[in-house]
């Protein structure tokens, strides 16, 4: 008798748990593509489907923002434009890179070298990049400090 009661209770609990999981989820999906996973982090902005913006240096997260993203076409090639804005009174030397992807997320060509720029106090600078491959329709735009530990580690590996 106790065994039947235990199994009945366990089955009831299982049904309640399954029924509770079937409703609408309040967590929005970041990417609907079945073959690509994007992990949400503080410095990664996936608000725009075709343009991922990354602030890769923790020191920059609260001080420099990548804002006003635009994507368009220049003939057969995709172009991207963002504004880098310094929110402080400090001067920042930064590096940026735009990596292009095709429609399903594969790299479209090799990434260009990092480009260095200086943002003065409260400055906002517009940066534009044009894809070198006509199949490039998505972009990953990254900014970093030139003296990041990862950069130095990569220099030592070569």
C-alpha cells in the first residue's frame, strides 16, 4: 500500500513539473539559428542579429561604448558603421577589429589587422568597415585595450 502511494505521489509530482515547463518562457532567444550558440556576457551585445558588438577589455566596459550600429550595402559588399563613445574625462587608446561572416555564421575571409585609435575626453568617433567578400553579411565588431594580457600571450606564442 505504501509503495502504491509513493508511486502515485511521484507520478503526480512529475506531471506537475512537466506541465509547469510547457508554458511560454520569459527568456528571449538570442539566436534562432540552430547551428550557432551565443553565450551572453557583460561585454557582448547581441541586440542586432547581424552585428555582434564586443567590448573585450573589462576596464572599458563602463567607460567606452559601441553605439549607433548601422549596416548597409556598397555595391555588392556589406558595410558596417558604429560609433565609439568615451563616457569619461580620460583619454583612451583603443584597438578595434571587424570580423565578417556569411549568412550562416562562417567566417568570410580572414580578419583584418587590429586598428588603433585614440578617444579623447567625451569624444565620439564614427568607425566604418567594408567587407572584402561579397558573401559577408554579418559582422563581429570588437574593441580592446592594446595592452590586454591575451594580446601579450599571443605575441609570446608566435
